C-alpha cells in the first residue's frame, strides 16, 4: 500500500511540471513567431499631406482626431497630437474623411487604406500616421514626436 501512495504522490508532482514545461514551450514559440504582440498605449500624430483639410481620422476604428489643416508648400502638414490609443504591430487600417467647402463633391468622402506596422521601436510612445494624396498611408513609431518627413525608404 505504501508504494501506491508513493506512485500517486509522484504522479501529482510530475503532472504540474509537465504542464509548466508545455506552457513555457508555447510561450517561447509565440515570442519567436511574433504572435500575441501586446498592444501599447501610444500618442498618435497625424501628418496630413493632402492639399485639403481632413475632418476625422480613425486608426483601427479608434477616433484619433479631426480638423486637420491641409498641406502647404511652405511645409505645414496639418498635424496634431492625440493621446492614449492602443496600438499593436500588425495590419493597421486608417480611415479619414475629406473636409472642405460644402459645394465641393469630395467634401465628406471617406478614404481608407491599410498598411503593416512591422514593429514598435524600443521605448516608442508615439505613432506617426502619414496620409498622402494618392490614398496611401505610412506609419512610423518614435520615442518623441515623429519627424514630419517620413523617409522615402519607408514609404
């Protein structure tokens, strides 16, 4: 009878160890593959390169601001900083509404574009969203307010 208790006690000790080993292996695999990337709370800076104003901008369904002025040849991008949005690496969908005079047929038109946020730079707390008149979007992360000129290599 004593041996039966010993086997039962041994079985109880090894089962949690096996589960722990399995969980550690799965956790390591998800880190290697990049699955399960955590969303980070970030400030969002929208850089509007359209020659017209934008009414509203959404990043992954989160409203990040509105009333962005149009791009000027003098270098103004109509940017603003908004606070505290959940951002994670992966596919990012950006939607924006064109603003302008009520007689303009494009006023109120909603535009949409998706791009990939490959990674978030270490200690970054800002997401730069670059909206271009050809309908494309580019993203960049930075520790401080991103540069308003996204490097061409990333566009």
